[in-house]
């Protein structure tokens, strides 16, 4: 069953290829959605896919790519948007 989750990642997450890491992981896991930098220095992600793949993405976001320092992560459920592909916006 397809689920939709929203993630907001706080810490040293901009300027460390966090968004590209998320995109690479999303494509590897077969997830769809988007990721963007926020004005407050966080990274925001909306993503859809199978439960197990979403769990793997959330685990990746708890650590981030090399150079990132994640302080906290907020996860919330959202309505399925039927995204196609994955974009950095």
C-alpha cells in the first residue's frame, strides 16, 4: 500500500549535498516526491511509496550524507499525491 510522509530535517543539512543524497536514495528505493531547502536552514521532503522503502528513507534522513549533522527530524503523514518521479526543487 502506498503511503505519503512529510519530513523536516534540522541541523547542518544545507550545503552538504543532503538533497542530492535524498534524491539518489529515493530513486534507489523507487520512491516519488520532492525535496527542497527551507529558509530556516532545514530541508523539507514529501515522499510516497511502500512502507518498507519509506522507513529506509527516514533512516537515511536521520543521519544524512557525509558532512551532514542532523539534530532532529519531524515526520508526519500526508495525503497521497500520486507523484511521478523525484525532484529537487
